[in-house]
C-alpha cells in the first residue's frame, strides 16, 4: 500500500474522484485513498483573515462564495492566549473579532475576497462597526504573506481614490498573528440562529449601510 507521502508525490491533481479510485484500485484502500485525497486538496487552500466588527455578520458573505473551504470566527491581533469571548469584549486583550478563511485561490482569488470584505463594513469608522464600539470591533485586514499585503494595500488605495466615501479609510492592514477560534456557539451563527442573526445584522445598521453604499454593485 502507498503511504500518504508516496501518494502526494504522484502529483496527479486535479483529478476526478471516480477516475482516481479506478487508478488506485488494489494499490490504496478506498477509505485511506479518500483521506489522502482530502489532505492533498487541503494543501491547495490558503488562509485569509479579516476583522470587520461582529464576527457573526462576517461569516455568511464569504461562506456563500465558491472555492471557500472554511470560515471560522475567532480572535486575533492581541496578546492574551486562548481568550474567551467575555475577555475580548472587556477590551483588555488587544484582540479583534475576526474571521479566518481557507480558500482556493484558483477558484476565488484573494483580490475577490478583498472585494467581498470591503462590501461588508464601514471602512471609514475608526472606533468600531455600527453600534458595536471599541477596539475589538475595529476593521483590519491581516495579511499572511507579502503578496496579500501588496494586494490589500492596492485595494485600499483603489477604494480611497474611488470617491465612494467622503471620510478617510480607517481600516488597518497588519501582519497576521496567532488566531484563536471562538467558542463553538459562535461558529456559523447565521445558520444556528437565523432569526436573531437577521434581526442583529439589520438592527445594528449594517444591512442599511451595505444597501446604501453597495446596493447597485451587489
């Protein structure tokens, strides 16, 4: 039987799953082959991290896009390891509420993630987002490599020059730091609690802002 490393060295991706099963029949056990396939596919994904105010409202817009593996709500940018939601809300940890996205750049490139991001926030607000105030609700693009940094800076400059907003763009662009997933009840909140999610996203003023500034483009 092939090991995981030997299988990866075959370098035969992308490949149709059924064709792959046929090719490896008698060489790799079916359940082991599917595990290897999953591991190899995961290697094609990259990470993107965005802070855009309440993370409940930042998951769905990315979750709906093609080429997205996972969208995790969490905390990053601060100094306290493994913070709790209560600690982050106390504004004593230095962390921001954020989402970390695993995406396939061949399907949905980073430039398109940036476009989705800008259309979910008020980038001119230096003190939080909508009725959520404080450091943990500020907007930040966390870059994982210099290419992401370059694309984020170019995207921010383009938005500044577009004239869409009269105030300066306050969103920061910072190097990514350790990301701590939030408690389970926060994950996929729009699916678990759709009624409250809809009331919150509209009641906070976020939806009206998005519709007012991006209605024609969306």
